């Protein structure tokens, strides 16, 4: 039995897991610093070609330490910005993705200034 390409496209579209959510550091945060608010701008315009974002949306921040992790789930509206205060210096990874559909996501690596462990 062979499966048609149309069926396979519905089952697993070629954009599955695509990086179609753009994240950028806000102009309000010229230099990310430990213990100060950092504002991330979130743009979903590239997702429109794929049917748009499907809620809920998950925003995760991974800190340099393995146990440093923060996540927020947005069930009613997809955020266009996200504010958090890093508790330490170093590289922080911000990820925005659809929770259940896992079709589209975006990432941003931030280098936070300050003393290590600050």
C-alpha cells in the first residue's frame, strides 16, 4: 500500500517544526543586564502563510544554569512582547512555540551582562 503525497502532506506538512516566529530584543532594552527587565518583541507575521499561530503559546527562558528555567503559557492571546528579569549573567535562550501543534517556533539567544552568578 502506498500513501499519496496529499495524505502525507496533511499528516506531516513540510513546514512542521519551522522557525516562523521571529524574536528580537526590544529597543527599550539596549543591553540586557542581570536583575533588570528585558523586553522581547515577538512577531508572528511569517506564520500567517501557514495558517497562523494556534493557541496555546508557550514562552520559555532557559538560563545558563541547568536549574534556571521559566515558562509561561498563553491560552487566550498570543503575546507580542514578553518581559522577564534575568537573575544572572550569561547566555539565556528564549523559545516561543505552539504547545499542542508544535508546528511553528522561534528562538533567541541573549547574552546578559553582569557578573557570573549575579
